[in-house]
C-alpha cells in the first residue's frame, strides 16, 4: 500500500513538472518562434517586391 502511494506521489510530481514545461514552451518559446517567422516573411516579401520591380525594369527595357 505504502509503495503504491509513493509511486502515485512520484507520478503526480512528474506530471506537474511536465505541465510546467509545456506551459513554458507554449507561452514563451512559441512566441519567439512566431516573431522569427514573421521577420522571415517580412524579409521574403521585401525581396519579392525588389525582384518584381527588377522584372518590370527588364520588361520596360525589352519593350
């Protein structure tokens, strides 16, 4: 009986630790990842606009 209760307490502590780590991951790391992805998308958009502008300049020179 006592061994089972000790096992349950240990598992309860492990579950609480897992919940804490998931909370940190969800609230902290995911926010930073989203910020980095947004920055990459901004840069890709800017590069796309420059490439499109160069294409228009090239078409203007050809025509």
